[in-house]
C-alpha cells in the first residue's frame, strides 16, 4: 500500500527526546514530530511498510520505563500538528 501512516503518541515530555533518538536510529523507518511538548504529545509518521515495525518499537519502549501510549493511528492526515 502506498502513502504514509501516523501514530499519535501520549508520552511524558522528558521521554520525547529518547523516543526521537530511538526512531532516528532506525534510519528511514519513521519521523518524529513534537505536537505539544508540554503535554508530551508526539506524532510518528511512517509508511505502511513500516507501520507494524514502528508499532512494535513504540510498544517495546515500555521495557525501558518510557511512556509511549498510542492514542490514535491511521493514514497520515497530511499535517504535522493537531489543529487546536
């Protein structure tokens, strides 16, 4: 399937940088965008080919006491930020 896929993640603001570095380590698998740093909201944008892998990475972060709860996922809406 073509196109992009996104995850909206609820985290803690202190975990955002770590999550970003983990996703960056898997070069090309996804891009992290901070939606609201104070609330700990981030977007991870990926492709349909990598969506299951990124979901696994997000869920695996719990082993390291990182808060990363998927609160929404689906086809990328074409925006890097949530409309307020």
